[in-house]
């Protein structure tokens, strides 16, 4: 079973829900937790441990100047602006390359070959006896986050239960994370921004046909607008986490409320059962 934890905006507590859910489930079963927020991964802060790094590469063109006639066909083909043909040379902007391989196919002189280029890494650790943590890390200045996300997800393949902590928002990295999941937990907060971005995230999940439910974090007890929206869209409320100084203090020191506060381990276990119910999958 594969479960994504997502949110329309940053700072709602998505990683907190993912970390506590993973820790709770690891008490009774094998779990893989994948940090797909590759531009700013932070789950390792909850589970500090030594990790093994695997580099992530993507293919980019390499021009052979001895064969290149500067005909310009490669630059005409590239829709991402990664190649620019000047009168005396070809400029390559590797950060813009999407590794489609089309430039090497259209080159009439066979002057282009593809070579690997490192854009990030995947760190793998086992901080708990039944928990495997996989963190995707995109190098600074790179933009091809989906490539690193795919590598992180592939490294976790084979585990019976996988949790994906998505990046905030609804852009390409989130779509890549949602690919192939059985259910999605949408984490929101009781603020106007939280509700606005929950609407966007709910539309994305609905368009993909993925069963979803909502966790309201930092609830101040005035959640009527969020509850009305969820009823309107048929999204069940899976859990409500109150706005609490005690909870905030535990999280700020890198703790987990399922481990440090009584009753929360059971609540996160109930959250998993609720997700299994909406997914209709036998874990």
C-alpha cells in the first residue's frame, strides 16, 4: 500500500503527520517513509541516523565539435531552451535540459551523444528496526525535482507499506509524488490561506481519482469553513490536531507526539485505519 501526505501550502504540518504516522506504524509492521520534498527534505530531523547516499543523474547532450556543422537543428528542436546554436559554437544550458534525447536524434551529423550529469542524491537509512527512511535531495540550483523524486520512490519499491511525504503546493513535484498511490492525506490548517490552498490540492487529487481525506492541524476549534468545504467535496476528516503549546514544544525539539504524549500513538493508528478504509486496499 502506498499513501501520500500532501498539502496545498507549506507549513501546515505535513511532515509532522508523516513522521508520527510512520513511527506509529513501525511499531507493528515494516514501513518505508520517503521524503519527496527534495528541495527541502526534513524528515531526517525526526529520525537522525547515518545514511547511505546514492547519486541521482540525468542525461544531457555533449557536442562533438569535430563533427558539428552548426546547422542549428538541435536548437530548433529543443523546446526548453537548453541548446542555443551560435555562428561559432553551441551553448548548452544543462539545468534546462529535460533529457528527452531528441537533439541527438535530429542531429544529421551524429555529433551529439548523451552523458550523465549528477543533479542530486537519495539518502537511505534505517533509524528504527522496522522503519526505512529514504530522502531525496536535489542539488542547489537544480530544477528537475521529479527526477530525484522518481529515484527516491524507486529505492523504496518492494516495501509492503510506503508513505510519501510530498512537497507543498500542486506543481510537478507533487504530481510525481502522487503517481501510483492508493490514498492521499491532505493536511491543512484553520486559516484563510490554509483553506484556499486546500481547495487547490483537493482539485488535483480529485482529478487524479485518488481517494483522499483531510487532517486539520493546529486547530483552534473554529474549523467551520474547513468542515463545510470537506462536506461539500466529500472529503472525510481523518484527524484533528489541536493548536497546543505542548505539541509545538515537542516538535520544535525534533520530538514526536506519538512517542512523547500519551494517547497520540493510538490516534495515529486510528488515522491509518481511516486511510485504509477510504482507500479500500488491504495493507
